[in-house]
C-alpha cells in the first residue's frame, strides 16, 4: 500500500485502472515442486485480475513436505526394455523423473550416451 492513502481510496484508484481484487477463503495452499510440496496452512489468498490477467498472492508460513515416490520393479523393467538400458540406469532415471514413465523413456532415448 501507498503511505498516506486510505484503503478505500486505494480500492477506487485500482478500480479506475481496471484492477479487481478478491479475497479467497482458503484452508491451505499446496505448491508442488521437484523437491517436495510447499504447504501453506491458513494462508491469506488474494486473487488479482488486471486487464484480464489473473494472478494470486499467497501469504503465510510454508513448510516443505518431502514426497516419496514408490516405483515398482515392473515399471523399471518396462522403461529399461523400451529405452534399451540396464535395470539400474532405468531405475535411477525413473526416480529422477519422479515416476513419470514416458519422461524417463524419452530422456533415456535422447541421452547422448545412447
């Protein structure tokens, strides 16, 4: 906020500029990342619409929750067979791809070592 401008004036200025703001009641927000899930409990969430472009502002304290991915041997064997690599290489790549079979096969097939 701008110093010396009351919230009501700010809302009017934003309305004139075509900016709409809306508070969203949320219990938690989860952002999925490669390192795990960022979980924000009891967040403050504001939806901002400016010239047709929506964005969200989230405030609160985030905690990183590591997610374990279970990869079964059948999936590893299928990746190994499709990509023409050893079982261990397929398993490692599948873990890097967080269990995404298609991504693992594509990555192995496009690998310079192939």
